[in-house]
C-alpha cells in the first residue's frame, strides 16, 4: 500500500546520496591532483663541495678555497690535498 511510494522515495534519496558522494569524490580527486607535486630529486639547498684534504662534504659557502680545490677549514687548506 505505502510500500511503492516509500520505495520510490528511498530510491530517489539513495540516488541523491550517490550523486553527492560521486560529486565529493570527483571534487576531492581533482583537488588532490592539483595539490600533488611531482616527485622531485633531493636537491641540496646549498652547493655542497668536498674537502680536498679529508673528503668531508660541506656547503660551498663555508669553503676555504685554494685554486679549484675546496677545503673544509684553513688547516686543511694549508695541509693541501691528500
Ligand atoms: Zn677537511
């Protein structure tokens, strides 16, 4: 008796919920794609150089350079390449 209109109302409600769910899913998917950055290789914030004497890696800005060879400190610059 009331089953047919009730079922129809329920179907409409389910359809509406499904449409909303799909809309939210599409919205999130498109949003997610925009916010996802392509994987980037790890880049040193500073140019890293290797000490010619002890071989330690350090930022070029802290380098004590002699000719084309970088040294981590004045001591190693005086000591020269190994
Ligand atoms: Zn050194």
